[in-house]
C-alpha cells in the first residue's frame, strides 16, 4: 500500500550491541575485588544503565551498598546471597532489588557452588557504605567505564575495546 507508514530506523539511533556475553578471552572479565569480576555488556551514558555479568567465586564479598534505582538479576550459574536477607539466589532464579535496597552480596567460603555468574541490569548509581554506616564511595556507569577502560588498556585489548559496550 502506498500510504502505509514507513517504519525505518533513524540515523539518530545509537548502534546496537551483539556480543558474546560470556567471553572466551579471560581478559574481558574486569577485576572488581578479591574473587570478584564483571563483564560489561552495556554501559549507557544517557540512561545510566549498567548491564553486566557478575562473577564471584567463594570468599567474594562486594561490600555493603545502597541502590538509588532498581536492579534486575538473573542467576546463570552457581548460588549467592545477601547478608541482609535469608534467601539464597540460585541458577535459574530472577531477583528484583527495589530502589532503596541496602545489601551485601557474598559467595561464602562454605557456599554450595564454587562460583556464581549473574546477569544484572543496574539502573542508576549505588552508594558504598562502610562498617560504621558512613558513605565511602559510589559507582555508576561512568566509574564502570573508567574501571573497564583502564583494565582493557593494561590487559592489551587497546583503547577502543571499551567502545564495544558504551552507548
Ligand atoms: Fe547491589
């Protein structure tokens, strides 16, 4: 039909991302702490959304923090828990963390699984909380970009590698 609306992509759109989520190259995992790594999938500079795979092995503890906006998680492998809750997230489970949620993600030394991998979509930033309850730092899409970029350059993947996941 000649008068059918012409649906087409706009030249103003940012580029799509189609990447192997769990990489073959270990260097793509960005170290975030003792026994903790993440693989960035989308670092969105406009909405602030961070989509990533989080990998934590036995003994890993992300540190207490509070989220300003919702977090959605899907556990791909293993098991983990929050010190503040009495449930365990296991492979195949979906986790919703509402804005205002305060928690400390751990994979205990006694955990049933050696490592966990969870796909997290984190909206907004998070604020890190110290032992005494005081603010000790923050994370957002921009701190993630800086951390990843520094790691990828050090790891020999070059200055352009971070661009595969930044929009
Ligand atoms: Fe969190």
